[in-house]
C-alpha cells in the first residue's frame, strides 16, 4: 500500500484529539483533512477521502446522523467510516449508524493505525 496516496478525514470537536491523530497519520504518510463539527463533514467529503474518522458527539450534526447520511448517498456510501467516542455504547451506536468500525476513547494509537490500515486495504 502506498499510504501517501490515501486521504483520511478526521471529524472531532476536540482539537487535542484531532492534533494527536493527525500527528500519527501524518507520520504514517497519510494526507489528513480535519473538521471540528458534524456539519462540516458533508462539505469535506467532496474531497473524496479514502476513510473517515468520525466522532459521535459533535456540535452541529452528531456523528451518528452524519454517518447515516454518508452511507445513504451513492457518492459516499463506500467510504469506510470508523466512529470514535468516549460513550460506553460506542459499538451499538456505530453499528446502528452503519459505520465500518469503531474506537472507544481513550484509545491507543497502534490500534487506530491498525484499524485504518485494515479498512484501507480490505478487498471488495
């Protein structure tokens, strides 16, 4: 895989988390797009990212609503989405929204990297 060709959209209202994830993904060779609210995700997906890291609880539209919208649209339904949350029921919420995977906060960066790699390299 040539990671430099892959773009990841990070959507989270916590700048510290966005900065931490960005540092790891930049170091791994990914191009990173960042937004801080759910409403901005719908504009940012026009850049056709290869994967989206989507926080569940954000201002504007929450992550579950955004994920459902993205999975219903023909132009975005195949973009893998990893939902991220400190919520105890992140797995249930991610599954209900149609996400491809989930991460519970706090998470270790190795797990994040592995999930990103696996989704970007899955075979259809």
